[in-house]
């Protein structure tokens, strides 16, 4: 008969506790001391005759593993390994050098943030390898991984259900713990998206008392969690509304919801990246029934920022000029909807690919072609909405190098190059109907006075086709900008007083000294 091992959480039902041999289970914790406590309690939860081995990473196991004299197996095999990535790759071989892992519970207690510098692809390969090893050796592997920022990794692991039989995390919440189970598969069936309250009493993990008798509510679809600024000072509109002082407080509460509506407030441009990470975490971990809304309270969003938030999993972005009544109507309109767009598991992909190019101004001809081509090949950006490319030919009497000195783009992602007597501009995420407005901001003079004609491309296939033609231009036909003829920098007669720069007054003599002495 195959062995079945148990997680060391008392009162937890078998569907979320059992770990049969032949699989890999993974539990994240926020703190290292919680990971050690879970290891010790899991050892104590096994039968006396159970075969248990513990591998600690970067720690001496005899100092951290404490056996219970009244509970648990009679003997536990202890191993230690260096806190290095190579140690993980050689783990199966090293274990088999000492024991036969058949019908063993092998617990790997990782060091804090062990996987932080290991790429997702390497982690995927390691999981596939370790899953095959556990299945062939007929043993159970439990990975307990402490780390202070495991959200990104947790979102990735949710897609690795072919290699993992169970995935959960224990999150510390001041005086209690939240046991968040993404999925758990064993002989009792499959459970997913469960969240339970835990208590750690004198080093022992217990399910909170009310969780034993009360069925976890799953119908929170009418709940609306909102940052307080969204309602512009108005009180909660009904008993279903909950208001929070900050987006962070609301985000922590939203991690316990299933199908509620979450309304974030955006007031400054520097909030966008943090907000994108929070939305990505909620969408990847809480599923498609959640409605996530971002209300722009002050004008701060560019088109690229809005695409980033939508790509991370936001259901809707409400613009700053929409009145409160319109905002409430839009929130009401998405009730009952399911989110069905694809959200990449790694948010860094979204951050790097939905934001504009990190280039601005003049680029060499080949660099320009490569940068625009990368934009066209980006599948995460909207089709035929990546930008506008325009070629401008100067009027007779003006060289293209001279026209370049008048081209002064201010936005990151707006680049230009010169060649074949043309000035070629690419304006990222600019709409074709806004082209004239953009050119008026870039050039200090009317473009009709500088250029005789222009050609415009705004569809992806047309831009790509023109890039192929541009690449045929040989380097000897590329044009270089005019050299800088003067590096004169005026000297400001000022000094810094520790707070601000202040001008130093200079005395001016109105009359020559000889005339002053004669008049006196």
C-alpha cells in the first residue's frame, strides 16, 4: 500500500492535507521562522514508522529541526546543502547517495529568497526533472520556500500544475495567518482557490475554530472594494461598499475575494508600476471572476500606461474627466462579466513590452530600423496602434541635416533618422489623426515652411514593408547630423546658499572715473 503523508496543520481536512507518494508539493511562507515551524510540525504529524528525510538549505539541520518526543517518526534523516543554485540541480543524485527514497517524505526547506535570482525557465525545467524523479522513486517531495516577495513566483507556479500536485502559501497578517491554496490534488480529489485562517499557538499550526464549522463563502459578487478617493468624499453607497484609505490596504483585502469588484484610485503617474503589479497579482491568483477597475482621479495616464494596466488584468480604466455618476454607471455595467483576455505570467514581460522604447531623438539609420521593427513584432501591443512613421523631404534650399536641427521631440519613444534626403520620424503610440498636433509640438516652425512633401505609414504591415525598403539603403547614403560647432556655456554669476541658487549683483559705473572726479 502506498504511503500517504500529511501537512502539519491540525484540524485541516484530508482534501487539503494529504500528500501521497509520487508527487511534488510546494508551500511558500512570508517568514523563515514560519517555514521552520511548518517543517517541524509536519514531521510531528507523521506516523511512528514513517520514512522522513529533511534537507535544509544554507542552515545546519541539527540546530533548526526539533523532534517531538511524543509524536512523529522514531528516526528522521537530516541533510544540509549549500545555498547555491547548483545544489538544487544535484538534489536527486545526492539524496540517492545516502538513502533509498522509496516511500519517503523528503522535505526541502529552502533558504530565504533562494529562487529570486533563478529564471522562470530554469525553475520550470527543475520542476519537470524533480517531478519525474519523485514519480520514478515513488516518494513525496515537499518544498517549503520562505521569501519576502513571492507573489511573482507564486503567479508563475500556478501554471505549473503538470509538475506540481499542490501549491499553497502561508501569509503573515500581524496576529493571524492566511493559508492560500491555489490547488491541491491527492487521493481525495482536487481542491482549488481555498483561503483559510490559521493560528500558530506555541509553535503548533491550527485551523481557526470558525473554519471547522462554517463553509467558506464563495458568493461575494455583490461586494465592491473601493479606495476612498474614488467616491470624491461621498460615503459608502450601500452595505456592499467597503472604503479603504489606501490602494495597498484595499489590495490586501482583495486577495481574499473571489468575484468582487475592486476599484483602484490613480492620482499620480509614479503609481502606475506599483498598481500594475497589484492588478497582475490579483488577476493571476484570484481568477477571472474578479472585476478590477482603475479610476483616474487626476490626469496622469498616457495611452501606453493604460495599455499596461489592461494587459495586467484590469477590466476597465475610467478616465479622469468622467464624472462620478458616469463612473458608477461604468462600474455597474461590468457586473457579472468574466475576464477572458490572456495575462502573461511574468509581469516584467508586460512592463518591458507595453511601455515605449527607451530611445528618444536622433538614431543611426540601422538603429532606427531595428527599433521600429521590434515595435512592429511585439505581439502584446495592439495591432495597427503602435505608432505613426512619417518621411519628410525638405524644401529646396534647406539641407536635411539643417531640418534635423529643428526636430526636437520631447517624448520617450519618439525617434528620427536622416538619409536619402529624407527626415524619417517614428512617433510611438501616436494616432494618425493626432499627427499634425504632434508635429507642431516637435518643430518650432510650421512644417509646411520646412518640408515640401511627406509620406505617412500607420498600419503595421505598411510600416514593416517600408522598413524593408529602408534597409536596402547602403551606409554610404546615410546622412550624419551637423557637427556641434560651439560648446560655449554662459557662466552664471550665482552662488548656492545651501537652499537655492542666488544671483550675485554686479556694480555698474555709469560715468567714467575722470568725469566723476571733475564733477566733484
